[in-house]
C-alpha cells in the first residue's frame, strides 16, 4: 500500500548521500502545526537526478511544497521510548519562497513520476 501525501514547510538540513553507488539527497522538512506548537519534522529522500539538481539551489529556511510517498516508521529512542518517524520519498517539489529573497530561484523542479513515467513541472 502506498500513501501519497502533499505538505509544505521549511527546509532544515540538506545532505547528499550514496546508497549502492547511487546518489540521493536527504532533507529535513519542518511542517508548521500552528501557533505556539513545535513543528513536525519530516525526513525526505530525493532520488531523481533532475529533482536533486533543482533542489541543490535551495537552502535551509526555504519554503517548499512537497509531494511523494509517505511511510511511518516506529523505533525506540535512547531512553527506550517508542517513537514514530514520518518519511517521504519526494517525487515533486515546488519552491514557494526563499529565506533569502536575493537568491535566484530555479525556474522549476521536475521529476519523472515513478509510477508511470509522466513528466511533471511545478513553478
């Protein structure tokens, strides 16, 4: 079963990693829950080379809209407390705003849809 999700938030940390000789980008996304509440942090992976290239122009604090497959992982933390982690494999990302407005945004973020190969462009 696949759960599709759409969410928006601010980029935390961006990092390039390698798994089985394939590079991908991980991104933490702070999703606002409302006034006086801490954000929910969502761990995001980006595998599409085109999307990774567009995302490389973004930075911490930039506001993005994210679409992808959601998974919920359970784990036990150092204090032996049961926790959950929200993770998204991103298929589309739209830049909504820059933390630093002087930065030049990429024109669009594109990714091949992993389910059918359709091309999507978001501005």
